C-alpha cells in the first residue's frame, strides 16, 4: 500500500496549464448559494435553504426576499453551495454507534447533585 | 402645533403627491409578478411593490386624519386628472431595463425625501419617515446592486443600462416638480423642498453611476417631464387606473 500525503505542500495539485475555454453558456455564471438565517444577534445562524444568483452580493438580495421577508431577522449569511464539504451518504454508517458505552452517557455524571447543593448553599448564604 | 389653513393645504399637497407616487409605482411594479427575469427577482420585485402600497396606505391615512376621504375611497375612486403622481411612475413597465432604472431613480429620491422628512416639523410625517427608513434603504440597495451587476455584465447589458439611464432621465426630473405650496412647505419646515432634494439626489446618483462605469446626463441637458403633479398625465395612467379599480368598481361596499 502506497501512502500519499494529504499535505498540499507535499502533494501538489496537478493543474493543467492551459485549459481550453469554450465560452460560457447562457446562465452558466449563475450558481447556488446556501442561506443561513439568524433571528436575533448572538443566536446561531440556521440553514434555511438556497438561492440561485450570479454572485454573493445578489445572493444576499435574493436571500433577503426568500427567507427574511416575514419574521424577525438580525443577519444573513450566504455561502456558495460548491464550497460546502459534506460526507457521502454511503458513509452514513459512520454515525451509527453501539449502545454499550455508559461511560459516554451524560447520565453517568453525578454533577447535578453538586450543582443543586451549591445553589442551595448560595440561597442560604444570601437569604434570597 | 396649531397650523393655519395654508399649512394644512400645503401638507395635503405634499402627502397626495407622495402617496400617489407610491401607489402608482407599486401597482406598476406589481405588473412584473410572474414575469420577472428569474424566480428570485420576480418575488423581490413583487415584495417591494407591496411595500410601496403599504407606504401609500399610511400616507392616505394621514390625509384621512386631515379630513380627506378614507384610503380606499381616495385610492380607488379618482380619475387620472385627480392624481398628483409624477409622470415617471405612470409609464408602462416596458422592459426590465426601463423598470429597473425607474426603480433606481425613484427610490434614490425616496430615500433622501424620507431622510429629510424624518426632521419634519409635522410629527406624524416625521414618525412615518423613521418607520420606513429600513424598507426604503433596502429598495435602494436592491436597485443599486442590480445596476452595478448589469453595468459589469457584458456589452449588451451595459449598453441597455446606459440607454435606459439616458432615456429615462427627463422623466425622472419630473419627480421634483413643484406645486403651488412649495414655499409654504419649506417656510414652516414640513419639507426641505424639491430643489434641495433634486440637488442631493443628482449628486448621489451621479457618484454611484460613475462608480459602476456608466454616466449620467448633465442636469441641464434634459427638459423635465412635468405636469403630473398638477394632474396632467399621458394617456397611460387612466387605463392602468381602470384596471386597478376593476374589482372595487363591481362592489365598492364589499368587505375584504
């Protein structure tokens, strides 16, 4: 088995020097952008869908209309769909997990007892 | 503040021309629904058209408080010569190039008009101007982004933008047509006046248009398309109004 380095400084990408450019076909420059919507500042951005647009600036405009027209919005992100790196569906089994790992189960921790005891103590001390 | 009759009349002149502009451009832009160049833009144009109708409704409501009829009656029962909108907004939608440039000219003027009105000595108008600040800011962002996009597209899109900018300029200058109460409006501080607005508008759009590699005609190179504010409209407005009021006319007392 030959092991290849994943380091781009070691394994250089082979780029063809001169790609023949046959010109853009109509609408070729339009791409899809994934849209992330934030309802209030400080909250997480949630993925809400995608828009079709020629560039990021236009994608923001369209995202505003498609996903922020109704309801509260603090902020919007758009990201080229092509820039999203995803797992393969054939690898979905990597997310399967066997149940015999009690040590990973949060139920194993007895921390709540200590938190409740601490709260009780503070309550007594401050008389709140 | 207690106003004299001339102040009330001046206020009505201002509110009518603004509300009529918004109602008519809102209706015109709604004609793009289902015909927009791409689905996303179709929705955007229709959504902004609804914003305009909403703004018109609020202005007609202020007029109602000043003694005019209710908003529906005012919007749906007048003839073309009773409308005080500028000619620019009455024109048919034409191609997307024209509609986009009209939207650009009009909303850049609207943004500055509302910014000025936020300082108005007539409180209801100042409050309304602040309420719609974000909405109109977005309308300008939308128009400017599209103009920039098409100015940097290809030779065809750039030429279409430049032609539309040149050909629509005289109509756009009609936005700033003054009415008989112009001096009263300025004197009492309701509004900074059309001349001041025109200057601000021209400086702003000139800077923007040149920044995207297009040019704007000289201010004195075109004869403004006037008459709209006095109810003198081209043949385009009445057929549009007839269509707009078609359903209302069947049964004006119907509940929606």
